[in-house]
C-alpha cells in the first residue's frame, strides 16, 4: 500500500512538472482562414407527407399511395436527371388535447420525400407542377452545394488556411524580432457545410399560380485552422 501511494505521488509530481513545462513553452497562436464562393449545384424539393387514420395500416397505405402518385407524375412529365428519396418514416399515436384532457384517436403516419436534381435543370417548373398534380402536397425548394463539390474543395481550402496561419505567424515573429519559429500544435474546425438557400415555398392554390424565378445566390465555403508556433 505504501509503495502504491509513493508511486501515485511520484506520478502526480511528474504530471505537474510536465504541465508546468508546457505552460512555459513560448507560443505564438494564430488562426488561419480561407474562403471560396461557389454557386449551388443542387436543387432539392422537400416534401413532408402526413396522414391520419384509426389503423396504422390504413395511414401507411395512404402515404404509400401519395408517394406512388408523385413518382408517376414525375415519370409522366418526363423529368430528367433527378432522384426521388424517401426517408424519416414514422408512426405515432394521434393524441388530441381538449380542455386539458388528452384522448387518443388513431394514428399519424409521416414521411419525408426529397426530389434532388441539378440547380441548372430546366425542368424545375415541371417538377413543381408534378408535385401539385400528385395530390395535396406542400413543398420547400432550396439550392445547395453538393457534398461532392464541397469535398473537392476541401484540400485547397485547408492548404490556403494553413498558409494564412503561417503568414500571420511569420509577420508576428519578424515584427517582434524572433529569429525562428516552428509548429507546436495544429487544430482544425469541423468542416462547415454552406447553408441551403431557400427560394420558394408553395402549397395548394398558391402553387398553382406560382412561377419560379430561379436565380440561386452564391454561397461561401470556409475553413479555419488554429496553429501554435513555438520559438
């Protein structure tokens, strides 16, 4: 037991000395930054479906029917170069609250759909029309930078951010008369995806008269690095 206590004390002392040494290392800390403007290359129609019924099977069947109707309308309109993606399916109890009292009345089935295509697709208006022809559906249309485009720019942004950090550190060292510096530690921000630009929301009668004026705004992809130099 005594030997164990001696070891723990020695280990704690060693850790304390190491921490002090780290704190005593002279450091220059800088942030490197790079940014590029890029035009959105994907258009995404977001559709949320919801059906209520006393039976789960009936609610699910109604959702499936709506999805099939939409797929058929897209084919009928001869839409080019698109993907219809279904996800986030869920079923929950339809709980109704009245005067502070809850009552269960069947089930609610929900399903999210996405129609993904190129932002330059000339059939965007046709897609909007097909959604409305498929039934009672509302949708949001947004433009975004695709994951493939973002990844293709990642290395360039990283390199420019590191060079920016190096340039700042060199300027500080030169100004303060520090002869040489070297990298001590590097940390990176998590890559930030550009936010989609919402362009249109439509439902029911509003969509029937809505004609889209497509002019996606440019978006920015940025990268930040944090570098510590010692001297």
